[in-house]
C-alpha cells in the first residue's frame, strides 16, 4: 500500500501455561498502552491475543499474537510512510489505509546507527510492495513472502535473491547494484557486485552485520523514494527517466529531485562512466529487477505481492533453526513472522526491557515460542525499540528503547498491515 525494514527453554515452555488472554491487562512499569480496552471484533479468520508466559527460568514475557488464516477476508501487505527515504511510526503508517492491525517490519538504516547513511526510511535488505522491488535482497537471508492465489492468502518464509539489469538502447547491459539506497554504501552486505567490508577491504559475497562499500555502482531510485536523491561525489552521474524509461536528461554530479512520476539511475565510479557512455536523451533504457529463490529460480509474480527481509531463520521445517543463535543470547523485544502447516500467517511480538513485567526473549526462546503457536517456518524481523503492535488504531504493546525506559513509539521504515478486503 504505502501512502503517497540464549537461554534454553525446557519442556515447561512447550507445554505453555496461559497466563493472560485478549482481555487481560498486564502489569506495567509505567502507565502503558496495554491497559487500553480490548480491540473490537476482527474479521472471521483473524485472531488477536495478548498473553503473559513464563520462560524456562520463570521470568515473565508478554506476547502479542495475530493469526491470519488463508481464507480470512483481509489483505496483508507491506506499508511505509509518505516516502521510502523517511521513517514514521507504525500507527501513522497504518492509519491512512484503515488497517485493522499492523506490526513493524524490516531492519532499517536507523539514525542512531554507527554507519547511518542519512535516510532513516531505507530498509536493510529486501522490501517488495505491489510486486515491485523497492529494496534489494541480502542474498542468503530469509524473507517473509506474501501474496494471493485464488483469493486466498499465501504466506511463506524463504531465502531470496534479487538480480537487477540495466539495458541501454545501444544494446549494452550492466548489472544493477541496488534499489533506493545511497550508492557505494551497503549496510548488511551480501548483495551483488564487489561489496567489501569497509573496515578491512575484504570481499564479501554473503551477509555481514556491518558496512560494506563498493566504489563502482549503479543504483536505481524509484518514485517511491519520494525526495531528492543523495548528493553525489565528484564524477558521479545520474540519468533521469520518464515512467516509460525514456531518458529525460543527465546531471553530474548526481543528486537532486526525481522527475514527476519517473525514476533515475545513479552511477558512481565505473557505474557513472557506463551511464555516460551508453545513455542519450530521448533514448529508452530498460531497468529490471527479478526476485528469485535460493536456487536462482524466478518467484512467480502475483504469488509474491509483498516481501520483507529478515535477519535470520528462527524456525525451519518445524524445528528451531541454528541460524537463530547467530543473533546472540540477549533477551530483547522481538518481532517475528511465521507460517503454520495450514498456511496461517503468524505475526508475533515479544515485549521486553520491563523487569518483572516482560523481560523479552532470546532468538532461540523466540523460536520456541513460535513453535508453540504452530509455526513450521519463521523469520526474525526488526526488534528492540522498534517492536510495535497496533490494533484498531491503538498501540497494544509497550515499546521501550532502553531497559525500564518510557513507553515510546519509534519511527521505523516499514511495517506489515492487515487491511479489510
């Protein structure tokens, strides 16, 4: 849509004891949103629950669970704010479209990060909306894929890649390095081209939790970017394109407004040289980005209307995935998406940073929680202070940026929204 990112649980956890229900009011460190009234009835096939559980060592954890069955009369889609370059709260994203419920989505280039590139709305990794790739995948990382078949929701978790190409009118072709991000800076790495770890210069073809650089890139900026493209270095070139791919002109150095309804190709290093050599005003240039599975096979259009990249598998084939342990052993707020054997979509949020109320969960604990709700596959989405649940326009959980801090709605890059059909 878009108006216009280790403890071990024992057998006790797998036999979860219900400590709360949808109408329960959890204890709170400060007056928080969880004391709000129970949400009004959701459409048949959509269920919302608020639960308090005990982890293996007896610590409490507060959970917020949305189940969406395949036949539910709703549409589940990605959502972002007024443009991709900026961030907004989940509630402000969901409200204009009349979303029944929404949670936060992908990791993003948060302004407080060490390697912040200047555009907080930029998703890190895959983001697809209405079948269009608006942020390239980090190859090797899992994503939540949503679509419809015969009017029924399809949901699955899979590893994905994106392959982009640029073809000029003279027949010359070149790899497209990225979509809607600052050229030359690759947060998370593991994409295409010659990404190198910024700190060491080591070539990196797989995901990496840090900054990579690539001095020779061509990046596509779509109209969804919504604002001026970044100011480019000396020698950079940007080709401005009409909606049909006609070259409207070029600017050197790159950076500035996008054409109304159009897009641009932004080149640095050899990428800029290629654009200058192979594009002329009035000619047509074709830009394509394919979404593929881990084996390089194209994913059918229509079956993937929305895709949001995550950081790690939590559950795969009905068992906790070792990939979860790679994320560490801290108990933190978490947002995760899972799919059950019958295709039901699970959106699960775990509150944390509230001693005695909800301590959060480790990635492995979160995986076991997803299993207890029936997930056969699940992916870890953004968490920490970003974990947000909105139902009927009301904030339901208690997002906290610090331990026992104030409840605050963080501005994020994107979310997952449940819309009425």
